[in-house]
C-alpha cells in the first residue's frame, strides 16, 4: 500500500476522536435528561394510560392535532401544573369537566377557547347559540362543531349533518337551517377559490409588465370581505355572511376584468 497523502489523511478517523465521540453518544443515550424537570407531566402520564378509559382515550386525539403542532398543551385548557412530577401537584387546581369551576365546563368553553380565538369569541357571543348556551345550557359550544382534543373545521359536505342534530323536523327547531348553512358555506368555498384564482391572474399580469394598480386594489377588497365573512360566520347570521361573500366575489371578478 502506498504512503497516505495529506488529503487522504483528512478522511482517516483518529482513534482518540472516535473514542471521545463514542463516550459522548453513550452519555447522551443513557444519562438522565438535564432538563427532566421541564417535561410535560400531563403528556408523559396520559399518553401511557389505557386508550379505552375516559382519561386515556383523549391523548390519541390530541397527538398530532393542530393544538399539539402549535404547542398548546393540556394546562392551557384544563389547568393543572405540567411541571410537577407527582400526581397531586400536577392536578392542583384542576377540576372535572362537569364542575362549573372547570375551564372546560360546557358553559365555560367559549371563554376558554376565546383566550386564543378572540375574534371568534366576540362574534360567537352575538349568536343565538351562545345565548342558549349561557341561559339553558342546551346551546352548542366550540367543541360541538370543532371537536375538543383533535380539532377540525367543517366543510360544506359535512356541516349539514352536524347542524341537523339539533335543527330537524323532529325537534321542530328551524329544520331549514342546515340546508341554508350548507349553501352559504359552499358559496364561501367557491368565492375563496375565485379570489385565489384572480390573485394568481393579477400576479401573472404584473410579471408581464401590465398596470395592475386597479386589479390589486380589487384583490385587497376581496380579501377584506372574505375575512369579514369568516369572522361573521360565528354569529350564524347567514344573511350577513352571504352579503360579505357577494362583495368578495364581485371584487375578485372585477380584479380580472380590470386587466388590459
């Protein structure tokens, strides 16, 4: 074998360095974590509970949810102390969901969700649903339509089924509402698609050197109206939502028509 050159020597692993790296790897894999006290005791405990139990079935719903991905942990909604490593300390100040003092008591849920979702709470507070929830306790809350641990947003293909749980002929509570809500949500989805499509059309025109000052202003107006429609959605005043969507639709079409 020929003599190792300086360049080749750079690719030869030094035995001493290899030993040090091996020791560091062993320590990192086997030593107790330095920040063990910062572990979330709620997650560490509940993720190992039997999934068929009341306290155990919720973690699989939470894992991977948008709240999980955004770092919203258990104590944000339920209370408790996630830093404490013993059960008593971790559950300090925590109440069962059936206790009116609990943040997740059915009548308290809008206020709890509203800590992050402020605009949704403001608009939901204007709705008949909210009034019914606060007075009789029979009105829907955030979790009725969005779930609790693993949250979701209903689309037009799903929403009628959810609304019909309460609004049906058997109960006699505005049975026509589910179909109306589905129609408005379908219109919202279609308008959103048109706004995005028109925005792409305007951007292409801008890149071609065309004057898009007017079209860009129309797109801004369309986005404003879409935002207003989404915010008004939680009032459940469908005429108000539909009116904003019509303005957004009109502005999106105008953006395209203004390009010459």
